[in-house]
């Protein structure tokens, strides 16, 4: 079945560090990938929609200069948390939509990245 | 804006019981509704997907129903097992996914 690989699974780093998270679709091409954030005991909130070859679309309240998204190929999107601070500590999950399947078909989710900023 | 609510927020049942998780949404203009399982600190595992034109889907001990007109879905788990303990999320998909806040299920051996 379709697999989305997210790396790294866990990051612990000092405040001020920039952290890059990768999301790869392993056996399908994805023109669209989605980045979500989840705080403890809360649900997933969409941060941005990543479109291959074009700029990402950010949800209201998400700083695009803080959360840089690059979708340079049909199988890879990256989220970079720039100059991370403790309040950026969270669980980040990506999902991808198979370009060869309709928009009403299920998306495939990565296993998430636990980001902890000290 | 779509709002998705799940009730109850937490549920604890003895092993073997049948149980129902509820999900409600405010905007019926959806393509589909999906139920996920999330284990602590882990990503999402898709359990069932119901298209907007469908009424229910079944997979093993799981049965999900969808009443789009009333904005409700239920996930029925038969003969619960300790391995079913996890957080269950429902999500509706229109132009994007909207997730509920989840139901944390504990099945006691």
C-alpha cells in the first residue's frame, strides 16, 4: 500500500536552531502534500498545503517565514522550522495525496515528527 | 468554517464490550469522512473511509456509519480488545481535512 515516510521521527534541539523535517511519498507521486501540527491532547490542525513547483498555501495564523515549506519534487516536501523556540515544540505530521487518484480518495499520513525545543 | 466534534472525549470499557464513538460536523458539503487511530506519540492509521454517497463501511470488528444530512458519523467497535486502546480521530474532507479532537479509548483486560 501507499506509504509516506517522515523523517526524523524525533528532534531535540536548542532554542534558535532551525530544524528541517522531510516528508516523502515512497510509491506514488504527490502534487499536493499537507503539513499538520498537533499539540498535546488536541487534534491535528492544518498548517499549510504544499504544492509541487509552486508556493505553499498557509492557513490563517501560520507564519510563512517561520515555517518554510519546499516541495521541489513530486515525492518530497520539507518543512523547516526556522529559529525554533520552546513554543514551537509540537508533533508535526505530513500527508500526501496520490496525483493519480481523485481528490476524494484518502490521503496517506506520515508517522509524525516530535519536535522538542529546549 | 467546518467544525468537527467527537464525543466522548475519553472512554474506558472492559474487554469484550461493544462500543460506539460519535463524530459530528457542521458543514455537510464533504467529499468523505475518515476514521483514524492514533497511538501515543505516533502518526495516524486509517481505519475506514466513507464516501459522501455511502452510508457505512465495515472492516473486521469495525463499522462506521455516515449520515451526511444530520452531520453525524459513528464508529462501532465490536468485542473490544486491549489492543484497541488508542485515540480515535474522525476527519471530514471537503477542500481540506478537518479533524475532530479525538476519543481516547482504554480497553481494560
